[in-house]
């Protein structure tokens, strides 16, 4: 194992790309960028190649459905309550409000517009 973080990329599968993009744009106040990927519609979150953390994208791919939640992606936030506060208006649902996880900070859990669960993490 290297000294790098273990996750190098993530994908969040969606059915309605327009609705999902609008949800993530609204919650995180970002603009996703279309990736050139033949046969797969992919929109990446803002990323810095070679930067710390994992980059990823929303993906619409024939035969792969959203939901099921076998993998949970956590997004870094300054204060996860801020992003959690935008979720309902963006078309999602807060599953668990901000809660302490001890010395590791705070988390909140939510469902996006496609029914995918994701986490928010912050140190305050």
C-alpha cells in the first residue's frame, strides 16, 4: 500500500443527469464539467489533477442503476450543516442531520435527487 489516500476516483450513478447535475450544483455551489467518455455520459466535479483527495463524476451508463448504496462517498465541507441546509431545496432529503463523530469531526447523511446516499464531513 502506498502513502496515498486509498480512493482514487468515485462515480455516482444517476438516471436523470440534468436533475442530478442541478442537485449537486445547488448543494455544493459548483459547476460540473462534461467529460469526453464514449458511450458513457459523465460530468466531473471540480478537480485538481494530482491534488489530495479523490476526484469523481456523475455517471449515466446503460444497465447501471442508482441507489442500492453499497458505497458511500463523503464530501469535505468547512461546516457540513451548510451543505445539508441546501439539500431539501435542491431536491434531495437529509437522512441524518449533522452529528459528532468525536475527534474526527462531524458528519451528515443525505439522499440526492436520484436516491443515492452520500455523506458530508467537516471538522467543525
